[in-house]
């Protein structure tokens, strides 16, 4: 789809009402609702325009996954300049430009959906295709209302394009907004029967399971704070089960591959139930201009460009957000590990918490990898631009799709809702343990668990550590690097890969052999490996309901960090202010001060109060719509 058609469509939607005031004849040189929507193709173009809005910069291209959600207990900004202007530090007010965008752009999407829905029956066309287009438009309208109510609470419900005199529209209660969202989604569920990502071959359009997964999410939020309608947990179970029992989705056995696929424009229609498509997406028809995914929330890196020659191994990312020690320490570790940061049994930790940055030396034409062992200063490594195509690595923006709903989230929603309804049943345990089993890399077999130094040897160089080779044991793909002390001894082995993590394997059936290259002069170091037994992933059995809920909270952070869920999760769990105050106390007790850790990020969370549960309604909207009431505290 060509962007010029999207822009033309949005332009028409914005001006069509006012045109009637000064034109008393049918327009002949541009489209309006009265002379558009005459064919199935025109309906599709209109639908594409609504999709395109979702990856605009002020939506999921930047704002909704960065501004206002980057200061939580899983990550903190490090941006001293313009940090306030971007809403990173809870000091925003009703006049903030990005706050206005969080209101404006969802309502633009809603208006475009309303116009399409109002005109859906105009063309003569295949009725199934008409239903598919309407179902997608209903989902998109519902999703935009979900953005609005989770950010602003009570908002106006508008289901048709308002007339020019309809300016004072009161806000509806949050429960009423959720009810409208559910009504739209349930109608969409009926209309989209049979429309699957497996059949399409891509997942950046709405399908039946995307609708059902979204219903599970909406019910989970409706059950939580501030609506607190606990009866909705049962509904969340019903819709999570629909997705699970469909057989259409499953976990990618390699956690990191989910995000590498996004960077490489590869669709994983089993893991990613829905993505917002960006330009460059492989097969979908919806696209938008470049976005900042992997840039602001990514691994800091500079471009190496010497005399106009670009080094394709380098890439551009500013890395304005860093991890927290709380996130890093939430991943289980191997107690016997001799590394400074003990090895984690959970493959997600070292992917999500990247302990390095890249700089460049143009004089020597080299890239320099700098270690960041302090968990407060590690980079958010989930979306790694190093895996993007070479042609786009030197751009500030790149067209990575945004993962809207992943299957692992559905499993965690099922576990949480099931626990709320029936307690920690076997079904609740099974759902969370599926996520954990993938996290530990043991979905289809066993991997390397740990490497223990037997003799450290001598004569090695810390600057040029020896090559480590892992072989045998029936498996493949395990790699590691040696850690050498200033005295020249090998003090630890850091696994960079625990083994091949594909469905086919091969996996390890017994401990592989570890070989450490000999020094030029000195004594060769030796080490031994152990492999997993396949049960390490299991959540502690016999938890009570309250403790199981706490386990869910930690698991969601470990699995979904940096995907813009954490703040909303803390809010719906009902103690956002208290949780953030407790985290601020934790930070000062665990290595953060005015000069250590991430002092900038810490300073931005010390003033959180109850008003920060919601964003303020924008000043410009309050001036236009006199029926609106400002949120408390602003």
C-alpha cells in the first residue's frame, strides 16, 4: 500500500465534515464519504489507513512503547536532556505535547474506523470479505479505545463521526468503555471466523485468535484496578482458553529468536498472534514510516563510517533506557557459577539485560565493545538492531514490527485469571510452566547448564582470552568465552549459547567436553560441563493463591519486559504508587545513589503520587470539550 493513499484518506476524513459548509455541489476532484466506499478495494484502502495509524511515530512507532512507560521497576531512563519533554520522569502536565498525542491519535483511528463502519454496506461485494473488513475495523476501534481508557480512565465513547456542533461530549465510565470494547470485539469474533494468521501467512492483520486474545486482555484489565470487577477473571479464562485450544499458536523454542525475527522482517505466526506492521514487513499490506523500536530502548551503538565507507557490522541506537537490578536479579542463577554476575539458568536474562555497549574509534577504524557489568547500567537488549538488514543499520529509524500480543502473554493471562477464579490449579501451573520451560531452553531436550573451572591454568591474557570449544554430548550449538584474571588464570567460563534451541535439536544427552585453548606459555586451564535435567523450569509447587499471584507478577516482568506492559500491570494490580515507592527504597538499598547506578532514572521516580496512575486529559481537549472533567491531581 502506498503511503500517499493513506495520507489522502486521512486528509479527507479530517476535512469531509467542514466541506459541506462551503460546497453545495458534489466534489469531483477529491474523495469524500459520499463518493468513496463504492468498491471493495476502496473499503480495503480505508482499512489500511486505520492500520497504518497504529505504527505512526506518536503511536507504537515510538510514544506508546517509550514515553510514559520507561520508568518502572524493570527499566529506568538515563536521558538527562529532553527527558522531561518526552514524559520519561512523571513530571508532565495537561499541556504536555506527547500527552496530547496519546489522546489525539487513538481518536483519529477511532474516527476513521467509525466512517468505515458507517459505510461498510455501500459496495456490492462478497459478504464474507465485507465481514472480514468490518471485523478488523471493529477490532481497531476497540484497541484504540483500550489505549485511551488505560491511559486516561474515563473517556468519551464516539461510535459515529460527530456533527460539527457535537463538541461537548461527556466521558463515559471506564466500565462503560470496557463494555463497548468487548461489544466491538465480540462482533469482530463472529465476523472473523476462519480468518487465521496460518492461512494468511502473516500476522500484522487482525485474525480470529487476535480478537480472542485481546478479549482475554481486556477482561483481565477490567477485573483489576480501578474498575475491580473480579467477575471478569472468569471471562479472561474463557477467551485465553479459546486461543490455547485453537491449536494455531505455540511458543518458539528459542526466546531470542522471537525478537530476531521481528528485526529481520520474518513472521512467526505461531508465537506472535498480532503485530503492528511497519514498512518493510515481509507479506502484509499495512505499513508506515520508520520507527524507533530498538533505538531508544535498545543497546547503545554508534555507526562506524570511515571515509564514507559504512561498516555493516555497526548500527545506530542511542539506548536511552537501562535495566534495573530488580529485573536482572529476578532471573534464577546457578549458585556454583564463579562469574561476577553468576550464570543464569534462564536464557531470557542475558538477552534482555545486555551487559555491553558499542562505541567506535574512527582513527583506528574499529568498533569497541565496552562491558557494562552493573545491572543498573545494562542495556535493554530485547530488540537488537544488529540483526536488522545492513541497509538500514545506519538509520535512526527502522521498520521493525511491534509485537501486540504474543502467545506467551496469553499463557500468563490464563495462569493469572485461573488463579484468581480457582486458585493455583494444575491448569494455572501448566500455563506458567510452559512459559518457563521455553525460557529455560528445554522445550525439546536438555542444554548446557553450567561450566565449572577445574584448573585455572596460567599465562593467559585478559585482553585476549583463550578460545573455548564445547563438543560432544549428543548436542550442538553451545558456545562460551573465557574470563581471565589480571594474574593470567581462567576464573570463569561465560556461556554465550547453551545449545541449539530448535524443535529438531540436537540436544544434549550427556555432558559435553569443554576444551580451553593452551596459552603461549604457561599451564592449560581445564573445565567440566553439566547439562540440565529438564525440570529446572518448574515453578515451586504447592504455592497458595497469593504467592502464585506474586510469581505471575515476576514471570510477566521476566518474559514481557520492555514491551510496554509493566506500568499498566502495576496499575491494574492496584498498588502502583506503593510498588514504585518500594522500588525506590530498594534502589537506594541496592547500589543507586546520586553518583552510582542510574541516578538520573532514580531521580525520576521519587515523586510518583496517585495522580500518575492516569495521564492528564490534554488542555486543548478540555478547552474544546466543555463536558470533560480533568483527572484527579492535575
